[in-house]
């Protein structure tokens, strides 16, 4: 009874044995619906075969036994999820002790998805992918590409993909050069030695009542050479921006890009500054206000992110660490307000003629400087209570800033390590084609009929009355002789003679008796049958149920009772058919 309740599962060549009731613990799964009618059931070995990962299945079977799903550390996370999906289980049922290890692959997949969007060390796209990107895939497939459609992607890659070709690298070097020169010029023109005094003639009244002209040096302007340097740089930026906007695959996405917006505004500010600088009235002195807005040109440094993978990684590190940065700012603001209020009232508890904290807003500046451990020294507590509050403020600032920083560093390290790993991967990897398991045809019921016939023959032994050539009760006796195991006394006839089937009695030895089958030709000769081993039971469902000698299912006592009547009655072959009478009472 215990053997009937057990079930054998062969997973990846490793056999597992458990009780059927164990697989019923989790309903609506693949293992809870196992039946012998499935194609992967082998009746010879009495087992179910699954070509899946055996290591993961060990944890799956343990989940059925204990109700706890653990994650094997020697298996990749996506493979574990794929196996659980095949067995019909939910991956969210992983135990808390294994969840942190199991969920690492999800963070890795999110990181790889971001790197795919950055196109860092990506493979060069094919012509079909380029055509799809620029929106003329149909013309490419039809072979109707115009000259402009062929040149447009090349120009785009020349200005927007620095590592696509040697010409693109030259353009990238020129762009970086002009960016550096523009930023350097913007910084140097503010130096006093690089500026020229702006002289203006002013009429003044003398003591004797007469008027005279004098020079007034109210302001200084940058040297004239800086104007021509910035003119050359902005001419390149204008040309580059115009070309990239014309050959852009998607103009809307191009306009929405923050780097392109910064480039356009910085270039426009130069021309606006040049036009307004000479038109404004010098007495209003508004040219300094216009020059202040030209500080946006310094933002051109963000254009370097298009040429530097490290800067791209840094920007996306801050995006990935947005929650940690928000938490840092929140605790800093909270600490600044609390310690600014404490230091204001602490300094008033004792007589302090040199009190630097006249109000709480002034204490906010001291709290910021102290919590960030800068300490300018322009404001300092003078009382003992104030010093104690200052010490607490410094300690709280160190702890507040130090907690989120490792998370940000870890994110940057993760992005950078994955980028380096992707750069070392082979560009071309071997492609593995998916192979579908062969399925039996809908009208092919041979395996089912054969199995039902084997069950009937096992319950009721067959007779040979009115049997046709080579077939007894739906069993191909000739195929049984050719493919089945070696049976004593089973022989084959000559190919040119009619064939009949009869029982033959083998000689007895040491008191034991045996009965076999023989194929007898019309000439009366018995030819030996060359037996061959049966093929392996693999492939379709038709081969999963091999031919079995169902006629030999009778016991030794029944065969002993059958041998007498069979040997007494003659066998005749008429038109290739054999008529053999067997006493029904003897086969009961």
C-alpha cells in the first residue's frame, strides 16, 4: 500500500521520490496535476521525466514538504524565477532569511537597464536598426532610400556618437576643446589684470565758475580679445547645434533634452549680451546685470557628459540615490533649525556682552557651518552651555552626513563595476535556439490504445483463435520479435514463405518447463530470428510506451496447462492465415 502512494520524479537526470499526498499540498501547480496520461510519464520506469534544473527542484520539493521556500545561493536569480514559473509557484513566497540575497538580481537588472539606455560601450547598430530609429524602415526594406536618408544617419553619428568612427572622435575632441576654452575665457575675463578701464569724458565745474573736461573711470570691461575668443567658440556651438537639430532622428526628443536646452540658452545669452552691451545707457550701469545672466555659459560643462561615460554614471548615481539625498537634506534642515534655536537661548542664559547670536536666523548660518564641519569661526559660542550645544551640533552633523554617503558610494561603485564588466564582454555571443519538445499528433492514439491493450491482456490472457497474420489482439507479434527482448523459442520464417504463429514447447531441464512462440513457414521449417536491442524510450509519446510481450503475462502454472492441448492439436496454414484452437478451459 505504501508503494502505491509514492511517486518518482526524474528531474534533469536526478530521481526524487515522495508521496502523492505531498504534491497535493499546494494546489493549482504543475506537480499537483500529475497523471499517467501525460507524455512525460514512462510506464516502464514508472516515473515522470522533466528536463529542468535539478538543484532548484530540490528546493521546490522541499517547499512542498515543509511549506518554506528557500533560495539556493549557487543559482542565478533569473534562473530561479524561471524555474518557479515553470512549476507554477510564486517567487514572492521566498523566506525572509533568503529574501535579501534573492532580491539582489533585481537591483542588478535595474542597473543594466539604465546602462542600456546610456548606450555605454554598446554594439554598433545594424542598418535596419538605424532605419527604424530614423523612421524609414519601410523604404529600407523596399530598397528605396534616397541620398539624404543615407547621409543623415552618418552625420548624426558624426556629431552625437563620439566613438562611432575616427571622424566622430575628431569632432568630439574639437567640441571638448571649444567647451574648455569658453569656460576658461569666462573665468579669466573677471580677473582685474585682464580687464580694461572704461574711460568716459565728464564735464566738471571749476572754482572760478568755468567748465572743464575730465576722464571718469567708473567701471572696467574685459579685454577686447575675450570677445573674439568667445565669438569663435559660440560660432562652433551654433554650427554644432544647428547640424544636430537638422539631422536629429526625433526633433521633439532633441528639444526636450536638458543638455541641448543648456547649450541653446548659453549660446543665445552670448548674442544677447553682445547686442545689449552697446545699446544700454552707460549711466544706468545695467550692463553688469546683463553680464550676470551670462553665468549660464558655465553650464556648458554638462555637455561633457556626452563624451564622458564617467560623468554619465555620476549623474545617474545621484538619480538612483535620490531617496538617500532627500533623507540627508531632511535631517540637515531639521538639525539646523533645532540647534539654531538652542544656541540662541543658550547664549542668553549667562551674561555675555560679546554675544554673536542676535537672532535665530543668524544662528541658522552657524548651525549649517557647524553641522557640515566647516567652521569659519566668524560666530562662536562664549558660554559653557553654548559650547555644549555646539559640541552636540558638530557630532550630530557628522552622523547625519556620514549615514547616507556609503549608500551613494555603493551605487556609484555598482554602476561603474557593471560598466567595466560590460566593456569586457565579447561583442558577439553564441546564439542558442529554443527547441520545442515534440508532441504527438491529435489523431495518433497508438500509445493510449497500446497501453489499454496491455492492461486488458494483463487482466485476461489472450487466445490465438482467428488471429490474423502477425497480429494478436492488436499486438504486432512480428514487431515484437524484431524489437522486443529475447524470448526463448521465438523464431522468424523465410521471407518468401507464408507465415503462421504457433506455440512451441522448449525442452525441459531440471524439472522445469517453459513454453515459447515460434513463427512457422508453410514449408514447415523454422528459421532463427535475429534479435536486436530495443531503441531508447525517448522522443514522442508513441515511443514512451514500448511494445511489451503481453501474451507472456500468464503465470507458469497457466502455461503448463496450455502446453498439453496446444501440442495435441495440429496447426494449418491456409492463405497465409493460421487457425489454432485452444481449449478455453485451459486458458481460464
